């Protein structure tokens, strides 16, 4: 027997080992329990990276962006914007024709210091010397820069406060009702309207060329509500005596204030026109000024005497 065959017969046979080939790229590892999909996801993620390089997937184009990119839509938007601008301009013109919004802004250009000084001037006008309204390039300066300039803030707030104080006075007398409070407010507005119309008619009949506007008249005539508030409050605290004392003082103060303010608006124009001081037309203007000033204390008493008992 051949020695090689004897060696093979005498040696126990070992089990054969199957060589596992090395995994190639793209082939699954046989020892891996689950398929590795990270590489495919990374490739897909890199494919979706935004052009800016921030690492976020690029957002798909929205319908709005596609609509805005259309030249026809851009023209439509431009045409719509022009129509809206024209409509706004037309509305502003019509509003300014009936309600001078631009002019009203001037009368509300006030600050805290102006309000304090103006209230002091209304209550104690006797020591004030310079009553001229300041101008800058033929335009009156804003009220916050000139205490002599008329404003609508104080008259508006005073009117609202007067209505509230009237409601308080009626409530303390067990006479409060919404109808009565509304009647009080409407009566005050009606008298104010009649005053303005009467003064405008008088200025027309006397042929006064003045820069006194309707809004100026509303402002000057609305200052009397400040004294009315003080009189009613003192009447609630101290009775009839306090009412008459404070209201009397405020009546004299508003009379002096109106005389010194309106004479610059009415009589100063007469002096500029060369009208003699003792001329007939100038006398009418003086009487008109006195009548407007004298009407303020009468209305102050008429609108408040029934609120204090």
C-alpha cells in the first residue's frame, strides 16, 4: 500500500471549511440581522440638499410662488395697486371736502404742559399780557407751542366731563335716567350749534374780514364747559353757595378771556383795513365782540343751575 494512502487512512478526517468571500461594496453583510439602508438614505438626502448648502431639503415651489412668477399676474397686481391708490386718493379728497381732517389735526396737537397752561389761563386770565397768536411763515404754530392758539382737545374733553358730572349730579338727587342724561348732552350741543350759526351770520352781516374760522369758534365757545364743570362740582360739595361762588368767578374769567381773544380776531382786522376807531362799522364789531363774550356766562348758568339743589 502506498505510504500516502496509509497516512490518509491512519489520520482522522477534518471537516472542510467553506471560505466566505469578502463582502463587496453593495453586497449585504451575512452577519447583519437587518438590511443597512443608511447609505441609501444618505444618498437620497444629499440629492435633496438645498442649493444654499444649509443642509435642508429644497422646498418645492408653492402655487403662490408660481402665480407670482407669472408676468400676467404681476401686471394684474400692479394694476390693482394703482386702482387702490387712486381710490384712496379719491376718498381722502371727498372726506376733506366735508370733514377737514388735516385741519383738525392742528387743533389736537397739544401736550400736557399746554393743557395745564390753558386751563390756568381760562380760570385766571387777568394777568396775561400777550394775547397774540404766533405765526411761522404765515401759518399759526401748533397749540402746544403757543398757549394763545385755539384747540379742540380741551373743549371736547370738557364737554364729555360735563355730561359725566351732570349724570353724577342727577344721580345724587335720585333723578338720573339715560333719557334725561341724553337730553342734557343734546341741549348743550344744540346751544353750541346755535351760537356758532348766530356768530357766523353776524360776521356776514357786519362784513367782517377775519381769519376766524368755524373750528376756531367751536374751540372758543367750548371753553365755557371748564367753568361749568367747576361750578357743578363745587355745588355738589358745598351746596348753592359753593356753586354760585365758583361759577361766578368762572363766568367773569371766561368773559375777560373772550373779550381779549376775539378783539384780536375781529377788531384787529378793522384796524388793518384803516377803519376809524369810532366808525359805525367798528362800533358794530365791538358790540358783536361784547355780545359773544356776554352770552357765555348766561349759557353757563342756564345749563347748570338745575343740576344743583
